[in-house]
């Protein structure tokens, strides 16, 4: 059983969560040869606009734009998935399959209840995945335990002061392109669906303003922010800006 090993795996409650929150980080990593992937928990089937089938196609288009090595969807029930043993085990199988060094997960708390609930499920699975006595099988073979070296919460609708900021100045246009791949969800004059908090023309101005504010913290034009629940280490203090 041979599987690609990822450097960074972003986990998301819905397709487009990762694009909105951490696409720039994934793009930046790809530029230096890192292996990247996204694991979506649901298909976003309860979204006011579009459908699960359309979201699947939009996610596939965004995957090309981001140059991801892997993207999978666990097809949990949008709006109603819970932090159960069954769902934890499904995420653990994916973690042990791709063995990511760093995992980016949903916001600690957010407007959409799936985000905070997803964060708890994802964080707990990252810990449990490292316990050898929890046994999982993939394609008929027993998997080895694996725990990521670091787990960081990205920031979503609720604004939070980040612990870590990644400079995405050079990646911001491609990040926006990946978001716009979800044509039913965001501003699209050709789509006549009902208005939502994210479908207005001004929403991209709001996003860029937030990214600019995060960038300001570290002296760059645009940044993506992350929350860490443990101390962040570095080999040299001069590596921090």
C-alpha cells in the first residue's frame, strides 16, 4: 500500500472553507515543492445556493487552481455531523493514509456551527491518530499510528487576533481565483440565486481588507492568520518576523 505523503493537509467542514482561510499558505508551500492536500468533511449540501453536485465540480476546479496533490471528501452530513467515534475513525484513516507534517483546521469558534464542531473533531482526530492501540485498516492493511507535528486553526468569519501570520502577498490573486471557482457561492452576476452574507459584490473587498490587516502585523501587504493552541518553536529567533 503506497500513498503520497503530505507536508500540509487542510481539513475543512465545507468545500470553500480552506480556499477562504488558508489557500495562500497552500499555494506558497507548493512553490517550494511541498505536497499539499485538502480533506473536506461534507459536500456543503445545505448551502443556500447551488447543490452538492455543483459544489463537487467547483471544488474540482479549485483543486486545479491550487495545484493540490490530494483532495478528498468524507461526505459527512452537512449541518448535522457530530464528533462521534465513527467520524473520528474516518478522519484518523485519512491522517494515517497521508501522514501530514502540518494540519490546518477549522476556526475554534465561528458563526457557522459546523466550523467550531469541525475544529473539535479534526483536532481530536489528530491526537488520537498518534495512539498505536487505536487500530485502523485501509485497503486491507493495518495502518501505522501517525500524529502531525503541528496543528493550527485558521480564521474564518469571526475575526480573531492571530498567533501566526503567513505572508501571502504574492499568492493573493491566485487565492482569489480559487475562491471564485465556487461560482454559486460568491458574487457572480450570472447567478440569480438568493443573496447570502458571502454572495455580495463587496465581500471580496471585506476579505482583502482582513488579509491586509493580518499582513500589517508583520509588515507585508497580505497575510493569512492562524491560532495555535500550543507554543510555536523555531531554531533561530531571526527566522521570525
